[in-house]
C-alpha cells in the first residue's frame, strides 16, 4: 500500500508542511525509519532528531512548523501515529472455515465466514457470530455466545454460560468464567460457596494474555464496552468494570468492586472487595485501594490518597530523620526546663 502524505493528512485531520505529494509506504520508529516511511515525534525532547531521521515525512504537533523534510502536523501525534499504523497494518479478513479437527456440538449455532482452527471445542447450545476466529486450543463451554468479528487466540478458555460481545479480542491463556474465590469457614475447614452466576463481556473489549475474569456468585461479572485489560490481570466475581477503562499489568480487583467509566489502574494496583471507584479516576502504580475513591481525581500510595496530598506527605517523609533529630533535641530541652521548675518548686 502507498499513500500520499496529503491523503494521510485527510485520514488524521492534520495539515501538511512541505511536499504533500511524497508517497508513504509504511511507518516506523524515528531511529529505524527509512526513505518511503513516515515516523512520528510525540515528545518535544525528540525534536532534535528531526534532522537525523531517514524517514520521508514526520508526524509532529502543530507547534512544529519547520524542518528539512515534509511534516504532518496534528493536535495529537501519538493518536495520528496509531491511526496511520492501523491503516497500513490492516489486512482484509479471509475466512478459513471450520477445520476438520475442530469439535463443534451439533446443537451449536454457527455464523458465516468463520475461522475455527484445529482442536477448537465449541460446546452444546453455543452461538458463534459471523467472522469469528478461534485459534487452536480454544475451549468454548456450553450455552456461551461470541459476537461477530471477535478473535480468541490459542488456549483461551471460556467457561459455560459466558457472553462475549462483538469485536472482542482475547489473547492466549485468558480464562473467562472460572469460579469466583468464595469460601466460608466452618471451624478450620474451608467450605466452598458455589459460584452460579456468569460473565458478560461487552463489545470492543480486549484482554491481555493470561488474565482471568471470574464468574459471579449470583448475577454477573461485567466488563463494559471498550475496556482494555493488560496481561496478568485478575478480575474477581461480581466486579463491574465501566466503559473505556484501562487495567494495566498485574492489577488485582477483589469481589463486588465497581469501577466507573474511563478509569485507569496502573501496574500492580490492588483493590479490596466491595469498593467503588468513580468515573475518570487514575490510580498510580502499586497503589492499594482500600476505600471508595470519588470521581475525577488521581490517587497514589497504599492506602491510596489524592495525588497532591501524597506529594505533601512524601515531602515530609524525606525529612523524617531530620525531624526526629529535632524532636529529640526538643525533648531534652523540655526535660531540662521541667527539672529546673521542679527544683524551684522544691525550694519553696
């Protein structure tokens, strides 16, 4: 595929500085780009590399207006890069049909233009939408549904009664619908609480490799539209993840927690059970969420506190040795004053 720079500008709603007729056949990093490719600069500190890259054009912010090569100026260079990369990397879907070594229940309903690789298992009464791709080793338990254009990579396990929406991507090793971690003590013995609910994953969700989403004890565990989940994330029973939220690697969310829309949990964030996190909240890496977090704020630390408060606390923390030394001196002086006053009282 080749596109003129002016055509790419239309695609990303940008403007061209320089030759808009230059042809672009691919996209690469600023260090690796060659003639015929376009690259991007999202961070201003890399502006000096404009003169070093061999790319035929560069995506930059609108503040950059001069260079010795054509520029594609946009409001958000990283977003423009993503859209152009999608354009160049997109491959039209081609159905490969149902392999003879896949096992599909006679009671399952199959859409059209499917791709089911060898050793796929589709259970009783399942419904598989049009243009779904199931890679080798995928297990789809009975009474489950998968919406059109979804992709399940190798060794994904979908437990019975799970609902998966349209254009969902589940990467290798994802487990959806395993039992929630529910036990009650009888003396020292752990008695299992049956997990009889289900999982519902809505449209345009992507879940990274080896992440898990547990079924509800009752009702549903719900991953709403547009949610993006990184590798190695644990979502417990009856959790609700709001639309367009992002969960980074090694996040752990305990049971019956509710996340609002557009929430971001950075790497290794832990959330206790029965907690609520408001819309547009951002929680920093390794934070521990132990209580309700109101909307539209950033939080860090364990337990998580508002970011500005954390900065003040952190500033004090670095001075603790000095403050301790001062406190010891004050205690010594106060003790001398007390002794002096006691001596005067005794003389009277």
